[in-house]
C-alpha cells in the first residue's frame, strides 16, 4: 500500500464499518447483496504481468513482448451474493486506444449501465450495492440515479482505503495470475484473453465464494 494511503487509512473507521454498517447492510429476503463493485482495473498494452514460469533446466525462460505499449483495457466488475444461491460475477470492459479526445476510463453512465445490467441479469431482484470511494462512484449523477431507483437499489460506501473488504479484489488477483506471461498481439487480442479468463472465473462459483471469505465478511442466512 502506498505510504500516503497508509497514513490516511483509518483503522477505527474500518472497524466501525464492519461492526455497525455491515450488519445493517443485510438485505431483506430476495435481495442480492452486497453487490460488491470493484474499482476499475487497468491492463496496459500488450505487456503481460510477470509471474513464475518454467523452462528446461539451465535455460532462462523468455517471454517476448512488443516494445511499445499503446492503450489499455479497463475492467469494472461486481460480485453478487445471496444466501442459498450461487455467487455471480458480472463485468464491463472499456478499451482506450490512445486516440485524441477518447475517454481513458469509465464514465459515470457506464457504471450506471453496469448496475442496470446486473439488476436485469438477476431477474429484477433488489440490490444492495457496495463500492469504494472512487471519484466517479461519488458523482452526483450516480447519486441521483440511486435516489430515483431506491425501490430496488441501495448504495453502501466502503470505508476509505480498505480494499480488503471488497471481495471483487480477489477476482482481480485471480485474473492477474491467469493472464501472467500471456502475450497479446494487440488490444483486441488482450480483450479476448481477459474475456476468456473472466468467463472461466464466472463458471467457478466456489472461487467467488472464496473471494467473499477472504474479505472476512459474512452474509448470514435469513
């Protein structure tokens, strides 16, 4: 964790959130929650994350990559849990190709669309949506959207600088390990790799349950 974040981290506030806010976030019956949304994750260009690999004894393993990194792929995802149901992972991608005037990351309306898509994918069930304090998450437009749809949407903010409380962080750790040492020829190839790896995670609900367990948060049955 960067030094300035470690200084600004408030352990007392985090403990208070776990003891007071989290128990109250337990949804009523039929509600999917907490919808734990991640901050945006960026995978830049065609240079893969480094990881251990194998090679014949005495031969140094070499992973060839392109010298220039142009553009990046942003990923935003949400894990959904409900007692007695399998966990779900939904995500959205934003590709930045480095052209002039192009948005480098997600806009507020893309997060709104992710919320709406999640709501529809879960059969229109109510949601308790937990996410961090990223600037775009605090946008007035998103607050107005939540207020206008309070019949099925409740937003809960995570404490500042507490990524360990977000189960979605476990998904990004799994994704990073899955694409380690993969070399993409271009951004489109990188998008295909990310989609393929995320799909494998989506169809392994025990991995998603493990991400929730790693956060230390418990969703009690009704």
